[in-house]
C-alpha cells in the first residue's frame, strides 16, 4: 500500500543527497525503497554505472526511511541517525548498471533505545549486495551534536 508521505519528507537528507526513490513497501520491522540508476544519479560514472560502495548509503537511507515512517506514524519529528558501520558488506558487482531498478530491503534484527542493527539487501533480478548495518539514533540530537 502506498505511503501518504513522499520520501524526501521522511529523511533528514535534502536535495541531491536523497539517493533513494519512493518507498516501495514498509511493515512492522522492515522497509523497502527503490533506486533507478540513471545518468543523472549523483554518483553515476559514464560507461560504468554507480559504484557498488554507494549501496551502503542506499541501505542507510532505507533505514532512515524506516525510522522516518515510524516517526510520522507516531506524530514525531524526523531525527538524524548515524551509520556506525557494517559487520560485513558483500557485493557481487563493481557497479550498479545504468537502467537498473534496485530494490533495497532493510529488516531490523535488534534495537535498544539508541542503537539498532539491520540486515540489508540490494536486488535487481538477483541479489547484488548484502550487509548488516549498525546505526545510532541519539536520544537528544541537539545535545549530541553540540558535544
């Protein structure tokens, strides 16, 4: 079912830094987004595509999408989160090819008040990348950024 909010209203990113497309789906503990690899993609390299390392940011933004949907549903403001790292980032391609329609899926596997771990995948007809990302969402963003 389509969500009532556009993707850029669910992320703390703006403008060209919003790398994912509209939400594909979301449910309890998971979200999906799409990315269309085009010549106007921010990290596109002519003749090659988008480097596969950008996939980690696609995953992180899909996690932010998940958090943004939860915030909107609860009537809260969108907050920043920080990607702490990955236990693994396995890719099966050097570049995401021009014309690809990537589907990014994130699933929360653990969380406490400020930390969370997500299993993430990127697919386009087959699995192209997978990772487990560790993220941090400060309880008080302003105080955290000042310190």
